[in-house]
C-alpha cells in the first residue's frame, strides 16, 4: 500500500508549507544612460548599454513621415 497520511493537514498548515512558492515581482532599477526601468545585471532594452558600455547596437526608430 502506498503512503497514506495519518491525519488531515489543515488549510493553515498546508498554506504555511506553500508560502515560499509565491511569485515575486522582478527587481527593477533605472538605467544610468537613458533612465528607463530595467532588470538589474542585464542589458537595457531601450538603449543597449550595460555597465557603461554599448553592448547592443540599437536601430534608430523610423518615422512614417520620411
């Protein structure tokens, strides 16, 4: 026979066991170059800078008037 619980686990005890499984919001910092919000220790998606260096060359935004 498989594992069978001896007593019922209450909602409170079950919730206490699962309380660390929640999702946390990502920590956001401002880019030193452009001021946009970005995740820490990652390349800025707006300007392509990381730790003061241009890592990704970003394409210039095109306008419909040209």
